[in-house]
C-alpha cells in the first residue's frame, strides 16, 4: 500500500511519525473515514467540512487546503487501485519533541496521515443482507462527541462487549436515552416513522445521517428527530444504523430481542438501496 504522511507518498513500511506525536501520547487528533465506490469518493465535501469543524473546535491548525486534501484522496485511490473501500485520514497536533500537557507553539506543524483500505463487497455486503445484532451499553464517553477525535478506546471496548455477547455492535445509552452506535448513528422505525436522536454535542453529526435523512424526506418517508429509549427501539418494527463504512445497516436484534421477523426491514433496505444508487 502507498500511504500519505506529511506531504509524501510512501510505501506503508517507510511511513513514520514521531513517538512524541500528540496523537500518540494524548489522543490529540481528529479523523475522517470516507468511502470509495466505483473508484469515486462518496461525499468528500461533507467530510472535509466536518474535518475543518473538528479542527476549529480543538483550535488545531489545518494541515492543508480542502483542494489539496481532495487531491491526496484522489491520488491514493488511484495509486492503490481502490474500486471499493475506505480512506482513513488523521490529523494530529504534531510534536514538539517531548511530552507536555500544554499545546505546542503555533510554529509546530500538525501531522497528517492518510491510508486506503481495500474492501471489495462493501456495497453488496453479506452483513447488510443478514442485518446486525446489537447490545446496549452505558455511554461513558466524554461530552464532545460531535468532534471526531481518535479517542476510540471505549467504542472499541463496546465492540468487544458486543462480540463477546455474540452480537455485532453496541448502542450506547446516556440518561436513559440511546445516543448512537460505537461507530454509527442509530435509528428505529415504528408504524412507518423513522426516529433518530437530534444533533447536539452528544453524538457525531454523521455525514451519512445527513444524506440518508434527506433521501428519506425525498422518498416521502416520515422522520422524527427526538430522544428515544432502548425499550422503544426493542418494540420497533425495524431498526438500522448509518455510517460511511457501512452505509445503511439494518439492525435485526437488540439485547436478544428480535425485531419484526428477524430479517432486515423494508425501510432500512429501501434506504440502503437509494443511498447506493445515488452514490454509484
Ligand atoms: N465512524 N457516530 C460515531 C460515533 C462514529 O464513529 C461514526 C463514524 C458515525 C457515522 O458518521 P458518518 O456517517 O459520517 O461516517 C456516527 C467511522 C466510520 C469510523 O470510526 O470508522
């Protein structure tokens, strides 16, 4: 694989970042994951805008312009021959050559790293045909989940809890209400109405969420943005999640409770279809 690090395209074995980098020592870093279908970037603009917002919220300098970022994405897709897959981008506050809680001075350049992940079958996914099983866990993450930081230890532990329970993913609950999945936004459908949590600092403002809610409205589907409990979701006709890495993923079981007939619901399937059609 050819990867990108701080202005250079290199074989992955030759790419290097300092051990003092604040991304490594302090999780002082933000990221984006953009999907590639048919060799084309999906919603690059949305991801670029959210990256800028994450950087601004953390008072971190942008490593390059949006145009340069697009160029790097395109070049990596081409160099690695990606037809279907993901591009991971991370920007860190860089390194002043030591470990300090105080941010380094402004002349320290941010670190920027990008790499591709080749994923044939991302669109025509067996996992999506089957649907996902989720468990619910407490949400103990920090309070600024709208900033896409690399603090992914708890989401990672949540995935392991799900895996150990024989499920695929976990939905997180705070103050009695579902926030989101470990790496996706969460929805349920009851009597034809799609329900999802409204945007706030409590959840990531999903790029796929925005696109899917627009498509749902265009398809005359009813959408309500409000807080919801896991019990409501368990009593739903169907449920699903959205993310750049899995698009629309039907959910067929929550905490061992089967939804509907235990297969992907019609609305989730339809939205996945519309999303992929529009993207391809
Ligand atoms: N995760 N919520 C969380 C906590 C996420 O980590 C993500 C994305 C989403 C969905 O956002 P989007 O539609 O913009 O991908 C919601 C990425 C894919 C990841 O961590 O791999």
